[in-house]
C-alpha cells in the first residue's frame, strides 16, 4: 500500500511538471516602446564608460558613438561602439603603470537579446587595448565575452541606463575578468523589456 501511495505521488508530481513545461516554454520576451511591443526596428544611442577588472589589473574607458538596433521580438545588435579618446582610459592594479594608446572593438555587430529576467544578453563582445609604459606588463590586452555578459536596465519598462556585468576572458594569462560599465540610453525612458505568456 505504501509503495502505491509513493508511486501515485511521484506520478502526480511528474504530471504537474509536464503540464508546467509548455507554459514556461510559451513565455514570450519582447522589446517595448512606450509600454507597447516594438513593431519596427529602433535605434538607441549609448554613452558612458566600459571596461573590466581582474586580479591582473583592469581598464575603464569612456565610450562614445555607440548605438544599438532593437528588432521586433527580443533580438537586436550593437552596431557601433567607439573609444575615440583612449588617452582618457584609466588603468588599475597590475596595469596601473600602463597608458592606453589605442582601443578598438572587434566583430561588430554584436548580438543582443532580451531575457526573461529583463536583462540584455550580449554575444560576440571583443575589445582590444594597446598599452604603453615603462612598467607595463603587456603591450596588448584583449577581452571577449566568456559567460553571461549582460546589461541590467535601471528600469525594465522605461530604461534610461544600463549597467554592464558578467565574466570576460582576458589575454592576461588564464585570468578571468569582470565586465563593468554604465551607459546612458537615448532616448531615455522610452524602451524596455516585457515578458509574458
């Protein structure tokens, strides 16, 4: 009798999970404009700073001429991202004795997509920094997305800024770094992310 009760309980749990899976799979994530699902491509401008930190050192640079295209649904692309003034980049830790002479992005456009947590996932990120300095341990440092590089919107419905987070691989040996940065979004308080069934 006890075995039958256990079997019935397990069967009921499995049925509940099976019924819940299609509902979870049916959840839809979309970009929004002024609270409504996006129906045409939209361009947003981004300005602020970005970089990385690690045990071997870090770099942070002001970003200008950055833009992204949001597409109907949940995908999009970072189409432009320039570091026009590398001399304004700041270095820290093991790279504190370096000055940045050149900074470039590679592989643009980078793919972005909105997720169920109202974050913006970034795929394809690649940045190269050329360094100079008597005590600088490297002439070139590069980073690329390793795991869960994403942006967190300050407001999921009416975003004005996005904070960059996640893990990046660096060219500093086997050292992993943390993506950092904050970008203002123009137009502000216009675009967001919604998730619904």
